[in-house]
C-alpha cells in the first residue's frame, strides 16, 4: 500500500501505467541490475522523489523542473553495503604523527566518509562504534548511512580488553560483561549487576544499534586469552533475539567457529584461517572442512574478510601507496606523511617486530611467508564456503589495524576483487554486498535493491558488474537519498 500511495503522488490525470514526474530526478534509459530481478532490465526510466524510488517504467514523462540523468549505456545498481567496518580507526597515521600535527587527523576524518562513497559504499555497519565517532562521521556533508552494533561486548582479559584499568573501565568498556566464575579479574569500579549480558545488549539497543557483537578469540594461535563462557554467549543470544538485534560473533579458528555454532549467532565475522597442526600448512584439515560444512548447514552467515590480513602484509610491502585509487581513499597530506622518512622508519621498525614474531613462532622463512600462508588459508576456506553454499555477507573489516593496507573505501574495493579472484560468481558478490547484507541486518525494507518505495541509494556504472569485477572501478555517479554525487567530486582536493 505504501508503494501505491507514493506512486499515485507522481502520476498526473490519466493511466497510472504511464507515470509523469513533476519534481525530483529522472534517470532515463538505463539498464537496472538488482538482486531482486532474475535478469537485467534494459531501457528503463527510474523516477526519484524525496529520496525514494517512486517509479520504474518505460518512457516516464517529466516536467521541465525535473533533473534528468542520461543512463544510456550505463548500469544502475543498489548502493553497496559493507557490514564490517570500524570508521573510527585510523589508517597510515600513528599517535606521534597525530600529536605533532592534529590537522592530519582532521583531514583524514573529513575524507573518510567520502572515500567510502567514492568506492560505492552508501551504507556501512560499524561493529564497535564509539558515540564520538558517529558524531564527526555524520557531520561530514557527504557520508554513507551509518548503522552500528554500539560498543562491542567484551570480558576482562579477553580480546580487546586484555588490560582494563579500573579508573577508565566505565568509559573504555561500557559493555564489559561480568562472569561470576571470573570475578577475580573484574575491575572494582564497576558494579557487576550493571554488566550482565542483558544490560549490555539493552545499552546497544538504546544507542540505536541494529546488531550486537562479541568476540570468541583466544589469541590468533599465539596467545591464551579467555573467551566468553557458553552461558554468557547463550544469554547474549537470547537478549539479542528479544531486542530484534543481529547477533555477530568474531571468530576465525576451528575452535572459535565450533563455539560460535553452539552460540547460534546470525553472523560469523571473519573467515577461517587458524586450525590445529603445522602452522605453515595451507591445506584445510578435516576439522576445518567439517566445521565449515556445519556452519553452512546451520544457515549462519559468514563475512569472509579476505582482505583483513593484507594490512599485515602491507607492513612488509608498501606498494599499495602506488595504487592510483589511493587518491580517493586518503587526503594528500596523509599520503605525504605515509611516504615520509618518519613513517617509513616506523614501518621498518614494525616490520622488524613482525620478523621477530615469526622467528618466535618457529617460522624460519620469515614474516612474509607467515602472512602469505595465512592468506592462502583464508582463500582456501573461502572456496570451501562457496562449495558448501554457505550464506556469505560482504564485510571488509576496514581498517583492521593502524597500518596502510586497509584504507577506507579502497579496502572494500580490494575485498570485492579478492572474492572474484577466489572464484566467487559476480552475481553472488553483488547480492552479498546489497540485499543479503540488508536482510541480515534488518535493513531490507529500505535498502539493498532497486525497487519502488526503497531509498534511492544507488550507483550508476559505466560497465556491467555481472560481466567484470572491474565495473566497480567505473562508478560515474553515487546517489544517497536520491542526491547525485559525481564520483570525481569525492576526491579530497574537491
């Protein structure tokens, strides 16, 4: 009924099958590629008014006041959704650089939302969002829609909360979870009754979250960190269901995937690249194959995050600085710092730490070989996920650290490339980055497809994304709420 009312508002007297647009924007004679359609729709007109698609038809008439965009030879697709970002994290800038020149951080933040748009990401899901991050992000004039999981749920001593200082615990870890059997690690400045799984999930919901996230991470095969107890995970699952929030679990090992299976999350954030046996063996063992098959059969969504380990690789290989697409991702001042002697010296020192770490793990072939082996592992398990027809969601974990390898926007584009190079069909990639993400995070009433009544968050491409992954480098116009933005206008210089 909603769609009919909207459509009636733009139709002049006469037959509703030949609508006439009196205000707004009209994209003419375009090929629509949308995951809700079995095949592309050629030669269509798309009418947009008040931020929504109000008609899709042939030969829509329009008054002189309507803005027209020629779609001939071009392709209209839904705006992409990256459901695993951390927009408050910083790429390429270390603390010393920011302290010495705060304008570097200001320039970085001014470009970050625009960078995501430049690479087609009109919606993001931040899996661990600080309130102050949301404020500056959404104050930027051109920015994607920002959905979030609020602050992630952690336990003392666990991943991301290895050190919890009592005097800062409330501010840094508002959703720290109390477990009675681990009371000795609990900061005495926090009241346990305020930090149950139920109260933490309630805080996420009250903050406007669409999801809740926790971590099953014992230490990447290198450390021994505690993970949430099964009863804690079960309580989070129940509370998330009651609040209609998507339950997301960080996991990347056979052990953590098995724990995730028992917790029944909606989404496993990360692919699988840790398993028992020799560290440099890239062939998934039977245990990995079995848990992948179980996750697929259970219908749990997986964000493979193939690009996540490239940030580590970039510590040792700085060639990403030469990618011309970096000009959209980072402002010139930040790129100049990344090429400076100061930054290069810091990166060399970090590379030496990586090499020492590899030696400590008994990998005599060095850090590069260790990182590439991890990349080989996650690609191998991604192919197993494809074979098992597991439900996949597009998420890039941008950025996964403070290095140079996961720049905003561009990292998502590189993740798309990784999927294609690993054998994912192009139509599956488009679905995973649009309607499947929208459905998994409860956004599909508004986003994820080119349909009448939905938000006009769209991309106009000069190439067909079902023919080549390089089509995502051919974005001409990004639409957010029906407002067209030429991609070239999203460069930092503009």
